[in-house]
C-alpha cells in the first residue's frame, strides 16, 4: 500500500526557534495516526505544514500524492482540517457555515444542502442548525468543526487536538465519530493530542513528539510491550534514600511525579512480595504502593525522561505554539 | 466504502458570492458596529450647519450656489460616513486572522481573490446603503439635490470609496493581524477628511491648508459631487468623481492583493 501522508526531514524554524526539527512520517491510507506530545512539542506546527498553512523551512511532504508546497491547491481539495481553536464565525449559524464550506469546495448547491443536513444530523446538531454559533457550547463547536471538515468527504482528515478542553461525554462522542469515519468510509485520520488515553483509544499507530523531534513511533501496544516491565510506584514516610537504595536492586529508576519513587520492576508482579519484604527489613515505612502495567506515559517517560500525565491536564490550554507573524 | 461524490471544481464566482454574503450578514447581525458611522456624520452636519449657516449669507457667490449650508455639506457627510464605516472591512479581516477563520479559508481550495472580493463587497454594499441613508436624512432637513443622476453618482462613488478605504484597511489587517491595530489607524480617516474641502470651501482656505486640500483626492470627489448635486448634471464632473473614486479603489485592491499574496508566501 502506498502511504497517503509522507514527510521527509520536515523542519520549521521561527527565527532561532526550531519548532519542528526534521520529522519523518509515512502514514498509510486508512490509518488512524496519533501525534502525541506536550504543549509546544511541535504537533500543531507539523499539522500546519501538512495542511499547507505553513511553509516548511526544510524537508518536504506529500499528502494524498501531492506536494504540500508546490501542489497546495490539490492538497487542499483532498484534505479536511479541524484546527485546534475551532475557528468558527460566531455570527453565523451552523447550517450557514456548512453551506459556506461546501461552496468553497465547489459542491453544487443542491448537493451541499442535502449533505449539510446529513452531516449536522450525524453530529447531533440538527436542532441547533439555525442558531448562531456564538450560542453553542464548546462541545457543539467541536462537533460543528468536525462536520465542516467533512463536507467534501476528504480522503485525509487532520484533527488538531480535537478534544482539548472538552468534557468526557463530548470527548467520547467525538471518538465514536472518528472511529465511524475511519471504519465506514476508510478516511485516513491524523490527529494530535496531549492525552495519552486518546492516543491509546483511537490511534492504530502513534508518534511521540518532543522538542520538535519524533522520539518514538509505532503501535501503542508494541510500544508498551517494548517498555516491558511494569512500573512500581512507592511513596514512603521519612527518608526516601533508604527506600531508593532497596528499590534500585529490583530495577532501573523511572521518572515519577511528586515525591514518589518509581522503578521498572524487572521481574514483574512476582517480585512484589520480595520488594515488600526488603523494604520492611530496611525499616522503610510504606505509605502507598502501586504496580502499573506499562502505559503510553511510560513509553513517553522512557523516551524523554519526563512524564506527560499531569503536565498535560489541559491546564496550559491555549498555550499556542509559535505562530508566524 | 467511500461514497463517491461527483468531482467538484471550486468556482471563484460562487466563492466570492458566498463570502460577500457572509460579510453583509456580519454587518446586519452586529448593527452596533455600524451605528456610529451613521450617527457621527449627522452630528457633524448638524453642528457645522448651525455654526456656518449665517456665514454663507456674507458670501453672496457661495449663497447663490448653496442656499443652505446643508447643501454644501451633503456630499461631505456621505463620504465621512462611508470612510468611517469602511474601516470595518479591515477590522473584520484582522478578526478573521486572530480568530483562525482565515486559516479555515486557506486550508480550503478557496481562491485568494474570492477572500478579498468577499471582504470588500460587504463594505461596498454598506457604502451604497449609507449614501442613500444620508441623502434622505439631509434632504428631509432641507438640503436640495438637482436630480436622480447626481444622486446615483454619489452612491457609486460611495461604494467605490468604501472598497478603496476598506482595501487599505484590509492591508493593515493582513499586515498586523490585529483588529486593534486597524482601529488604531482610524484617526487617519479624520486627517483625510479634515485636510480636504469637506467642511470648508476651498476658495476660503489660505496657506498650506489650501495647498493640501487642493491635492487631496477627497476634495476632487467632493467638489465634483457638489457641482453635480447643486448645479445639475455635468458629465465632466461625474467622470471626475467616479474616476477618482475608482482610482482609489483600484489602487487599494492592487495593494491588498499583494499583501494577501505576501502573507501567503510567508506563512503558507
């Protein structure tokens, strides 16, 4: 199968800042591909280059067989794009915006209205279709944004942080829609996210991006298996040094949040009783202990030395990656 | 199983039309934005008419052509309203960029011309509507017009100027991407108006003021419109008014298209 999105050495600099630093990608038609990384990692900048909104400063990329710089017009016809900040004109109604988007893509008026109705129904906005978007909730805007990006039945769909800031219900509804599109229509989806669960749930393959570079790429399950051992997290009362010494004999240290200690438990769950016994003999008072099967967060931690969970709670929402003037 | 959609070709005319419709809708749906551009010119007209009406009596030549000072003020009032209102196009463009709607447009196969046409058509429609509005109000208050032909020229010039000033506003919007920056340039409109013969006959100006007003194209348009509206139809004056307005509009479009392309090259 020929890849539908290819990037080779894709790079974007803003002055001295290297936002995207040589990204290579090869995504097959029909894949759901997840771009996982913290705020400012270069996810959005990469998507902006792939969607022809930003010119790479080095490298090149092809989407749906067309070069994103030299054949930008062809690329734009083939792709659907829902960008991070759900840029929707608050003064217009849902159905007016769908109509506008359809006309921009050259869809005949009759077909456009029919498709508009279907799409709005699919995303559950029929009742709100004639209301101004300014009155929509955050979840409704995202759903409208998705409907808009689908008007011309694109081969490739780009979703930039489609669920950031959404409540859990709206998030699940959006996931369901993405799965449906991929399954029923074979739409290739590239989505960026800072949520581990989202990448895990939706994407067949993911790339972890940090400081503008892809640090890991593969199927979530394979990546987790690569980490191998489960993570043992221990919180103690008093001096953590003694505990750290004991734990070091059972596996390598892993990055952890707060004051907890974490190791990759080399021998797996069978070693747990031995760990407890050793800690007890060393006089360590354990306050909390948990053993977790490898997650994408462990994959991220192994690749970057930092944890994504917690840091990406959406608390830094709105932090925008360097934008061109 | 992809449902095949008949291959479609983006059409510049349809794109321009649908984007123009959006621009007009955004004016209709936020009337508070255009109300000042309707109110203030009337305020100035009332103020000036009250202040200068009796001076005209001291100038027999002037009084012969303009029985009421409102007759003199009518074109200036219209153009003032149009100039005030047409900065809106630039503000909206900057808003689109700030909000991200501009990106949505650029990621679709929209022609770059359609983006500009759509933006300026809203202003042109507003300009024409304003011209009719001011003419009707001032006539109700006693201004006189010589006929429908001159009024039509007034409406056409208003539309063209709205495109012209709107176009320069769009350039600012594109260059800065900030609605506030566009609004910050608003006083330039005042300078343009007050250094023309909008509120004061050029024959009575002296020194540098007279010189500046003589070279200000707004003066050319205003004076031609005055002749038309008070003395009756003159093809020469109509051509001067329309050609000057059209020249400004054409220049603005050229500059705006260049700004748009430049932004696309830099960003896209």
